[in-house]
């Protein structure tokens, strides 16, 4: 299945906007965003495990990503006590 030229332009533009929003964020937020890009939704603990960052650093990164509207959260379907995070940009 091929994509049209306008769809390709839209995807490129969306990717550029995503990169622009990430540009001024700390490296930890960039890493967390890349992990979520590859494997979302993830809990804070899962993000810490996947990124090899401390829990506190992951929480800071998630807060920064939420502040700029790149990440959203919801309760896990598997465990309603946990929140999971995903890209929302």
C-alpha cells in the first residue's frame, strides 16, 4: 500500500514539529520520548527500566514532556493502579 504525496508531506511535517518541540528539552526527556516512540504505552517503572534512567529522572522527563504536550497518560488496562504514558504530539 503506497501513501500519497500529501500524506508523505504531512508525516514529514508532523515529524519536524515533534523534533522542534523536543529540541529545547533536557536529554532525559528526549530519551524517554524515543523509548515511548518505539514501545508505548509504558508505566514510569517500565520507562526507567527501558531507558536505564533513575525513576526520579524519568518522572522529571515525563513532566517536561507533558508540559509541552508531547506525552499523555491513562490508567493501565492491566492494572488500574498504574498509569501508562504514550506520545500525544
